[in-house]
RNA sequence: GGGCCCGUAGCUUAGCACGGUAGAGCGCUCGGCUCUUAACCGAGUGGUCGCGGGUUCAAAUCCCGCCGGGCCCGCCA
């Protein structure tokens, strides 16, 4: 039986069967801060291109910023004053954060910053620039000439009926600057006649009538025509896109007919994917219900975000729950161990898939030696026990716990420190209560669940702690001795200690915990838990 | 009105294109590490594969129909 290939490799098999040279396009609307789901487009485009090249084909990956689109809602936290720009193209709207020349530039930079961190080698193109520099010009002219044909296609494929004078071009209104509200009804040569009279819900036309020269780049093609024009202009052969475009009668269905019948070119091979949801709900820029790559990079490395996408088939639903990040991270760490042969999986298929998912998730080539791992969930405990832990102390602990199996390099140490920072941010911003190490407010309340023997042990332990500062291993031995002296099974002593401190039966290694808390404070907790029952 | 995806152990899921004894991880339980405690190791535990039909010697897998969950298109991109 043949080993099942990773879905990406299977996809590349099918595209290489068609031809050996490819242009892989992707595109994103610049409607605000991107969310992690928007990364799928350039991520897949890049990975496909890399794999085609690896197999001896030719491929380039593109990412187009759809920056001529009209603003149709102002996403939080951008102030409501920006409602006055509704209907205008993103390139003409000021930057809400005032650091860039325009809205488009700001959010494009933000997006490119994320693709760079993810190591995505995608060629950046701007829609607005392509309208200005003539890239789209031949296709705009053709679309105007064959507008009747396009109207027929829209009606037949998507059931959208347009008036008989409708043209697939949206000029920017010279008077009010809006692009979403203009209606182009006639043209002579490159001059398009329009009236700014449309009411599109989020914006209303100003009533101005004018004309616009398509060579000036002050306008855009209607989306489904634009998409087809982009394929034609850039010779796109492959494009990943979200399933909203893939529905029957949706934009892919329509654009593929337009590109064939109107532009006389072939549509790209699609790779459709399901959207990423957050906490079981759809991410929506306009509702502000998003998780951004920037937020991701505060709590986890870029490789893990890539892994999130590559580990499952793109058509599967993916739900990101930030409180479950540690389990995603441990899956990633496991894939890393499998990749480097430190862990063996009995099923060769699973093993191959884990390796390949790991490999695809790297930024650049994977290193020769496995990085020293600090499991995310362990990091979460460490940062809570030792909020300001030094590198020396960290290495000492990791040596004790067996995580360090070779001399750490500078890169290893950087990764470990980054991991601690990530874990610490995660704890502060997103951790569920269960992951937090929290001391009891009133340890005396716990006394009624403790046995007399457990209370005696806590008192003895408190006395021990008062004696002097102990070495952690020494203290650990003392705790075992103490339990035996009282004929108390050691685990009952430890349970009592955790109950007294946090109201739970287990916790991080007790002696470390005590060292982090400070012994005086621990003594107070132990005594309170052990004594108050008699008085109350 | 139309389309897509998902439903497999308490949880997360692999397997489904090409039918052949349901497989992991987490959790849980127990044990080990002459002393263990949110770190390490081992074992055990656990599934009417959403439901009902059909095809077949044989169905988680193929076909039809339902149910439940989610998303999308039909307005704009």
C-alpha cells in the first residue's frame, strides 16, 4: 500500500500533470487588519510555488493587495469618524493610525510584515498600481467592448441581472471620491461616462455625472471581471481561495467563464479552502471578532501558525481557540520530534504526514539538529513559578528535567527565551483559569477536608521551613522523611500541601513552588490550613 | 432557492479519492523513576464510526434519504 501523501503534494501532482510552469496568485482585501485566516492565501500560494520548483518546475507566487476596493464598513477599533470615507477606495483613505500615507498602505504593510515573519516569498502587487500602470488596460478595454457578453454571463452563471447599459467598470467619482456608488453606463474609446447615483447601503452616490479615462487608473473593474482580468493579465495558472468564492454560481464560477469567453484565456486551477473560525465562530473584520497575526506572534512562533494550516486538509474546518494554544504547540513539538527521529510513530503514514507538515511549517529550511525543546505547557508553569527567571536558572532546570540533551547554542537559548515570553503573554492575556497557578485567598477554609495526619504533616513542614533556607532537593527528601515518620503516604502529604496553597490536589513540583513563593508565605498557608478547624 | 464542509473514545482527531480485523494524541486509572506531585517512563481504560435504507461475500469508506452543527453564494468584494 502506498504511503498517503500530504495534501499539498497531491495538489502539486495534479498541477504538474497539466503543465510545468506556473504563476500562483493570491489576494487579500485591505479592509483593515488582516486576521490569521487571511494568511491562508499567500501561505498556500507560496508553499505550492516552492514545491513546484523543488520538483523541477517553474513557479512564482504573487500576492495582490485589493486596495482599490471601496471601504464598506469601518472595523473596530477604528473610530466612527471614518464612516465619512465609506465607499471610497482604500488607497484614497487616510491612515487611521497616521503613520502611513493611506489606509491601504498601512494595512498592506501590516500584512506584508506578517508574510515576512512567516517567510513567505510572495511578490507583492497592488491593485491600484496595476490600474495605473496599464497592466489591466487591455482587459478593461476588452471588458467594455464585450460588456453585453459579460452581462449575459453574469445572468446565466450567477443569476445576477444588470441593466442593458451597465458596464463592468466602477470609476472613482471626481466629485465625492467614492468608487462604490458610481454607475458606468456608456463609453467612447477610453472615456467612461458615469453617474454617482447608486445607493449601496453603506454609501450613497452624490448625484454627480462625469467621465473618466480608464488610462488614469481612477477606477476599477467590477470584482468578478477584475478577477478574470487579473488571471489574464498575469497569466495566473493556480489560485488558492476561500470557499466563499467557490460556491455554485459564485465568483470563481463566473470569472472562469469570463476569462474564457471574454478574454480568451484559461482560468487557474483552484485550491479552495475552508475558513478559519475563532472560538467556534467566524472571524469577521467588520465585527472586530478577529485574531491577528500580530497577536499570534506575541504568543507563538510563526512556524506554529503555518503548522496550524498545514496539519489538516484545507477543506476541513479549522477552529482556533487561543486557550487551547498549548495543545496545538505540543502537537507541533511532537511533529518536530518525529521529524528529527526522536519519536517514532507506529503508523508510517502518520509519521510521514507529521514530518511533512513540520517541514512545510518551517521558515526556510529545517536545521540539521533538533532544537532544544521547552514544551509550551511547561513554559506556562515556569513563567508563573519564576516570573523573572534568569537564563542560567532556566538552563539548570531544563538540565534537571532532561530537556537539555546537548550543549545549547545561541539559537537554542534565543528560542527558549522567546518561548518564555510567549508563554508569559499567553498567561496574562488568554489563559483559562485552570492553567493559572493561583493561591487560595483563605487557606483556613481547606482545613475541613484535611485529615488530622495531613494537618500534623503540614505543621511539621512549616517547622522545617522555618528552620532555615533549604536546598530544593534536600527539602524534597525532608518532605518524604517527614511523611514516613507520620506514616502518611507521601502523596497525601503533597495533596495536603497543594490544597493548602491553591485548593487543588496537584500542582507544579512542590519544592520549586515553595522556592518561588518564599518560605515565610508558605508557612503562613500551611499553618492556617492546619489549625483553624479547631477554632472554627 | 443553491453550494460546500463537519459529525469516529470524555476531548482533539487519523483513516474515506482506491471497501478487507477502527488507529493515534490528550484526559483518566494504576504502576515506575530506592523520594513521585502540572517535567520523565511504562501499562491499562475507553468507540452502536450521527441516524435509516441500498449496493456488496464484506461498508467508517461507495450510493440514496434524513438529522444535527458550521460556513458560503444569491448585495458588495
